[in-house]
């Protein structure tokens, strides 16, 4: 059967919008996906039509793609099947609500929203309007993540008792970001918890929560510590200790440590010698995942029976000699190597084909539980953002 075409509208023209849209336009057959084909029919910039035009040109969108100088115009475009929202997370609630109110399906970048109340309203609205909504936690859709979850659900690791996951960048924030930058600016919900800690929580949740029976699993209890970035007051080092309740006959409670930091590093010498940044420990073995944990390409399975399995996970794409490049920010991937964002796009498109309203590997209810954990961590450490970005009122930011 010929692949079904899914028509995307891109809302925002920043760094990740560019990476995602380039990946979107890679032929899905290069990764053995044959049911869907993605096209970009429109993009919008909040600043100007010319910025949207420039963006469409940079990503290599078809010349027929429409450029808009406002998000309000984009969501009125009848040719769009689904909108990808790639504004800073401070703006997700207002931007996603705009899409849903206009009857559009949405794939929204992480962190889903600033707080759980906002996420809840979006989920309620999507359900009322029978629209598809998914948090774009791309890592969950990697074949590597599917392999790790399978190692747990198949019982290979025995009863999993503990997971640790760290996402750290090893940078000096004073030298890397000005105070307006979304990574440290409280007006844009800056800080390591919402931007980077979400990946540590992703690994903890997709191993200890997603793999449990949805009918009986329970949200975790959390205690946490946070250190603030003195320049803006955003968090720069956040550490969470989570306890996931589980019945005694299934192995009892599970523990996790999820952490994120600017100044700490997962890859201190840039040679990959620092070891794994995720460890999933069970009674029969351990699974390790090498950093960066948002785009991992290497795993090691170590079993108590002496088995060791090392795997590397390629990022498919148009390949060498194609003259095509992707990457994020100043980091360029090898020629023809995809970034890995297409797998979540394939899932969103497949869900539309099948009439599903949520992503397969992270339900909306799970996104809500994770937002509630991040709310609790912020509450424990007194981190509040300005009311205009915490509100569930519909306002113009
Ligand atoms: N999945 C991943 O690997 C990944 C990586 C990086 C970031 N992200 C997520 O993606 C989102 C965007 O991150 P980014 O790195 O792409 O940010 P960015 O480069 O700063 O781009 C954000 C874009 O949002 C639009 N925007 C609208 N109002 C804005 C405002 N008040 N301030 C700044 N920008 C505004 C702008 O585009 P126009 O005005 O042209 O519309 C801007 O270019 C964040 O939620 C982040 O957590 C995900």
C-alpha cells in the first residue's frame, strides 16, 4: 500500500523546530517505515512572514509550503493535519490551546507545560474535541528505548529495583547564556528541571512506570534538592529521589535517582570515557545507557549469568554522499545521519492514521504524572515562575 501523507504545520522557527523539520523531511523508507510520508505544508513565526519563509528555505520544505507571520494564521490553515509546537515551554500552554481551539491535532515539545494544571487543561480540551495530543519526548520512540523497555518487560533483568539517570551538560552557564536565554530566564520557564531533568525523569518513568500495568501502577513519592543559578534564580542543579510503589509479590517498591545539572558533566573529557548515564538494576542484571541520554546511541546489558551485550544504535538518514546534514545548534551530525526526531513524528502520524488520540509509548496520563512530580519538586524547593506563565487563563504572552 502507498504511504499515507500526513501534512505538518510548524509553529515556531527556533533551534529544535529546524532540527525536527529537517528530520521530518527525510524519506521514512530510510528507516524502514512504509505506512506514512510526512510533508510540511506551512510554518509560522511570531516575528514576521519573512522569518517563516527563511525557515522553510533552510529546512528544504517544498516551495508550495505556506509561510505565516503569526501563529493565529497558521492554525486556520485547512491543509494542516497536525501542528508541531516548538516554542519555549513557557509558551506551550497558550500555543497548544490555540491549536486545539482551532481543531488541530498537536505534537508539543517537552516540557509539556510549565505545570500540571496547564497540562491537565490541554488534555481535557483535546479529549473534549477528540483531537490527537502528544508530548514530544522523542527519546521514548527510539528503537534503543524499545529494546531497553523490552529487556525489563521480558524479565531479562529480573525484578528491577533501582534506576539512576543523569542529564548534565558540563558547561559554565555564565559563559554560555545571557540572562534572556530560555535555559536560564524565569520568564521562559528556564532552569535544568524543566529542560534537562525531564529526560532523567523520562528514563526513570519509561523503565519503572511505563513498563508496569497501567491499571495498577501508582505515581511515585519524591524528595528533592535544588541549587539556584545566582544570576537569574532558575535552578542549575536538581536531584530527585523517587520511590515507585509496587506490591511485595512483584518485588516491592522501586527506587530511582533522577538528576540534572549545568556544571556537572556526563562526558567530562568529551571522549565518552565517563561511562553510562543511565543504570537500570534488577535482580538478574543491569542495563546501561551511555550519554547523552536524550539522544543515546549505545547500550550495555550485563547479566548475572556472565552475559554481556554491547550495542550501538545508528541514526538512519539519507546516508553518506547525500550532502544532507542535520544536528542541533552548533553541533553537526555526520553527513547523511538523521537526528532521531523522525521516530516520534512517525508515531504521531501513525496514530492519526489509526485514529488514536495519544502517543503509544507515553500516555497523556503519564505526561500528567510527570508534570505533577516536577510541580512537587519545585514546591519542595520554592521555585515559582511568574504568574503569567503559570496561569491556566487564556492570555497573550
Ligand atoms: N527535543 C529536543 O531535543 C529539544 C531540544 C531543544 C529544545 N527543545 C524544546 O523545544 C522548545 C524550544 O526550544 P529551542 O531550543 O528551539 O528554543 P529557541 O531556539 O529559542 O526557539 C524558540 C522559538 O520560539 C519562538 N518564540 C515565540 N515566542 C518566543 C519568546 N517569547 N521567546 C523566545 N522564543 C519565542 C521563536 O520562533 P518564532 O518567533 O520565529 O516563531 C523562537 O525561535 C523548548 O520547549 C525546549 O525545551 C527540545
